């Protein structure tokens, strides 16, 4: 488990992280979203002891990362701005990681390269941007580190490879009980792979939740009644949002679905449909509840 308490980091007079608190459970895929400049990359670099924090505490499995080689063996970090040695081949790159990580699995690396159709003996300089990122991704996976950090994970990957990499990451996490932390400014990119999501805003975690709870507790209803009705008709059910176009209203609820359904049926609707919300819609309404506009945050 990663436990972050009151973390602060400034560069000169600019505060990047301010009293940030966050808990990341072991064996989960945690997505950290936020606008460019929100502090996502800085946070990952501090956790991995690349940047030094100004104050606060970071514990990984109860231990401090700073100057702790034992804990650092548990961590593998892939930054957004890849540094690639052009003259290296993929196998050279893999051997570099093998020298750093005791649990590096070269056979696993070759298996992943074969799946992605990457020539392990070809110079990295001959690869496209997306192929270079694939090489870096599978090198990180082959370290078998317990905690893996990916900054802007799928940047430069085409949709087919992006989906394949998501499947590879999910399978790896499931088989190895790895904890994966990935950042993005694109919520849709993370919604089908993450177990938990946190929103980083102005240097702190503004909101975080597990995906299952979000999707279970919030839902959309389309309803029409035989008599005239407006938002006040449903005020006793505490809707998060009410919009009516013509004779049909769309209402967002955050409550027990069965309870709401029973209450709505008492109004004898002529139309009553329950619809799924996208994760982006859920976050929009959650942000509104706590007084923020999602588009300003993300």
C-alpha cells in the first residue's frame, strides 16, 4: 500500500503539490487524472524518489522510499518523456533493466515483444514513437516490480495497440498482484481499466473513489408522467440533476437503485427507463456536488 500524507512540493515560488493526501491499495490499478500542469508527473517522480519532497510523508508498505534500495526494487517508473539510447536495440534496453532489477524476466519480455510484433534486435532509432513506448512499457512489465508507475501511459499508441496494452496490463496485474498507478488527462482512456480513480486539482487530490462504487450508486433515469410535472415532483428523492425536454425528463440519482425505482413506480410513469452513465458523466455530477465544474478541473 502507498500512503501519502500532507505532501508538499514547490519549484521556486510555484507550489505544485500542496497538502496532498492519497492512499493507493495494493493489487489495484489506480488512475490519476487532471489537467496538464496539475502535478501528476511531479507526484510520480516524488513517489519514486526522483524529486525530493519539501514536506509530508510517503510510505510504501510502511517504509520510507528515500535512500531505501530495498523499497526501490519494488518500484518501476515509466515517464512521459521517454529517454531512449538510439543505438540500443530492444534487447539492449531489456538488459539495462535486467541489470537493475533482481526479478527481471527476459523470457517474459520476449513473449510480450512477440505479441506486439516488436523486433528485439532492431535499433530503437528505427522505431516509431508508439513502438518506442511499447518497448519501454514491456521492459517495465518484465521487471516484475510490485508497484509500476506509468505517466501518460498510452501516449502515441494507436487504438488497436492501446486496447492490447490495456489487456496486457490488466492480465499482468491479475497474475502478479501488481499495483499499477497511471496518469492521464483523458478520463475515457482510463475508465475501462482502472479500479480506482483520483482527480488531481491545484496540487491536491480533490476527489477519489473506486469505480464500482461510482457506477453502482449513480444512475440516469428517463421518465414521463401522464400529468404535468417538474423538478419539484421528485424533490423528495434528492436528484442530482433534472432536465426536461418536451414531456420526457432525464434525472440523475445517487442512491440505492431499487429504492428509487420503487418510489418512481408509485408515480405511475408512462415511460421509465434506467440508463448507464459514462464515467465522465459520473465525475461531472460528482464535481458539481462538491462545487466544481469538471471541465475546469480536467
